[in-house]
């Protein structure tokens, strides 16, 4: 395992860092205050080849590795969680899942335009009564000739109002529980698909989140991803990718908290000296340093495993759990460092704190990941090798 970045990775980091500084940071406070999702940012990311950064070139992507995707996510979340979320959902949850599970016809029709950023993908697993309990979903898909008829509602769906393609999970056999769930590629233009935004969110206000409603939506049988009954397995493999991008983004948010706190602590004076001279302020900043460095190492280790086609569910879970907790603690401490100003939108740290809470919940709550790590340690949970779980794997650089 190497700890240095390649020249290509450094170039990508610098490009995204420059993009974030010019295209996001000057405007994000306004977008956040208005609850406005700036779609032009996604279009510009597509122009830079970043909406398919880890998709092979043969499918329209940039052909880079997982840790390059992590770099992109870290730099985008340094600007704001909303835009990292868009890449996480479009690339990590949707496009990477199509790459791993789709047949060649599905990849040509859906993956290629997504990797190029010409079409946007979203992920529909969560429902009003089914979050951590995936088997509690109510959505159904009934076979009718050469089509499936889908009914149900998905909620807390990022990019709900902007996505062209949805990866939707529904029961094809309710008697089989987890083994009766299947996955479908659903186009926005299919009759019976409607969406509506969710308003009043605590954080990620500059991102689009909504509900996807399906009423007698007819989906061609060719849009079944994998086989009937493989939906749960597909969803879990997708979450291994999505959680990885969330963890990488959380490292970026921690770094943003650190930079903002260092800047303020060197400028603000009390009792005749900079507040950075006080040991309890130093303690909060030191914790951010340790948290950032550790989060990044956990992310890169998971990416290293992914690049070699090795099972990484445990390592990705640990990175997601740890990095998201660190980001939230860092954001709370950043507000504390800023004192009363931290409670005001005059400084970005109040936005950091609001944004940092959601990743502690989605793509596996803190509690879910805690249990997972405990079960791995106790030997109650064991994973099959990745090549036994997935039909294909895009990387093998061992």
C-alpha cells in the first residue's frame, strides 16, 4: 500500500479544488439560504469528466480508480455536502451498480450517457416505512407479459427532481422477504412516475432531495437489473460504493472545519492574545487534525481493496462510520471555536454542522455500522469473497 498520490491523482485533486474555490464557495451561502440546487454545477462537473470518474473509458467514463473518486468527493464536500452527494448518488450508488450488475445492452443504453454526464442517475431504496429495515419496503413489481408493473413510493431520494434514470428496488415475491426483492432501471419519462421535493431540511439545503412515486409504472423486462430476487444483494453492493463516497466526503468536511477553525483562532483575540493560544481551543483543533488524517487513511484503505477486487464491506463500513462521526464532532467544535459567530451564517461553520448530521444517518446509521463492526469482531458476520458476490468487477490492479 502506498500513501502518496500519483501525479494523475494530484492533477485531479488540484482541478477539483480549483473548481470548488471558483464555482461553489463564492455562492454556496446564498444557495443554502434559498434552498436552491444549482444544476449547472453538475453540468460543469460532467464537462470535466467527473460524473464518471471511475467508470471505464469503454463505457464513457474517465477510467480512473476508486481513490481518485474519493479525492473528488473530498474536494467537493469541502465546498458543500450537496454536490458531493450528487456525485455519490449518481456515480457511487447508480452508475457503479450498473457497471457491476448490468448487461451490455443496459450499459450501452444507461451507463454510457450517465458516465458522460449526459443523463443523471438516482437510487431508490428508502421508503416511508423502510429505511434500515430494507425488507420492510412496500413497493411491488408484478410481471405482466414482457413488462413489470411497479407501484410504491420512495423517499429521501437525492436528485429526485433532476434524475433521468432511477435504480428502483421492489418486491417481485413478498413471500421470500430479502430474496424476493428485485432491482429495476426506471426512466423518469415512464408514465406513472412523479416526484416532489422535500422541504424544511436541517441541512444540505443546497441539494435536491425528494420523493419518487410510482403508480402502475410499466417497466420493460429488459430493465430488470440482474435476476429476479437479486435486488437485496445488488442494493448491498451499491451501498458499499455509496458509503465509500460518503466517507471520503466526510473527510473533506472535517478538513473544511479544521481550516475555518485555524483561520478564526489565529485572527480572534481575547484577553490580549489569539484564542489559538488557549489549550482547550488547541485540543479541539488537534482532534480535527487526528480525525481528518485517520478518516482519510480508512477511506484510502477501502479504496485500495476495491481497486483489487477484494471484499471491503467491513472496511468501508468502518470508514463511513468513523469519518461521519468525526465530521459531525468537528463541525460542533468548529462552531464552539467561533463562539457566538459560529451560530451565525456570517461564517460557514453553522452550515457545516447542519450538513454533517445527515451522513451520520443515511447509507447505514451510526447504530447500524456500530453493530456491523461488533458482529465482525465477534465472528457473527462473515463475508463471501467479492468475486462470489458480483457478476463482474471493473478493477483488478493487484
